[in-house]
């Protein structure tokens, strides 16, 4: 698998590899992601959790609040505290929203869509032709049949512990 799909925390204790391309890559501009990352947005690669292979230390799973009120579970390195991926209530631990910035080659996964642009930083200009949504989007209108089939197969799988 490409080195571009390998990642780690800052100290190198937690290392991972994605065994396939993600289903989709979101650039989220919501105010919650801005606050949690201390940045203007977060870029998350959405992938089945069983396609994320760990090596090294196990991350610590930390429950944090979210705009939905349902929270999100963030996988962080116990040593350097870097956020590596999140689990959201919709799919639980079946999916991982991998922080693209933790990849060895983050430029290998540019965003497919920009979401929650209604709260984006006004100084950030979206590229001409970028797929952008003021909030979330309807996956049936955005995802390919293959992407939707992967999501459905993942959701049909047993929820891991």
C-alpha cells in the first residue's frame, strides 16, 4: 500500500496504515471542528475501521462534546495527545474519520467536499469548482454507488467493541 496512506501521531507511538482509499474526504468548516482543532477546518478521510491497521501503541479514546449533542469519540495518542481519528454516533466504531494531517503524505488525500461552509472563516476562499455545502449533504446525491455500497456493508457489520 502507498506510503501516502500511512500515518502517525507526533511522537510516533501510535502508527497506522489505511488498507484502501477512503470512502470520501471531508473538509469540515463547522465552528466545533474549528474549536477542537484550533484551526479554520479539519480534513477527515472517512474509512471503515477494519481498513485502518494499527501498529505501535493503542490510542486512547476520549469522548468529547459535539454540536449534535451526541458527542464524538476521538482516538488520541496517550503520550503526545494528538488526535488521529474520530468515531461518530451514526456508525460508532465501525468507521474512522481519519485526520488527514496525521498522514505521512497528507496531500495524497485532498478534500472531495467542503461541508458546513456557512461557518467557514470568511478569509478562506474555496477553489473554483469545489464541491461545497452550507451544512451537511445528502449522501445519496453526492456519493457514488460504490461509496454507498461500502457504507451499507460497513453498517451491516457487527459493531466492534
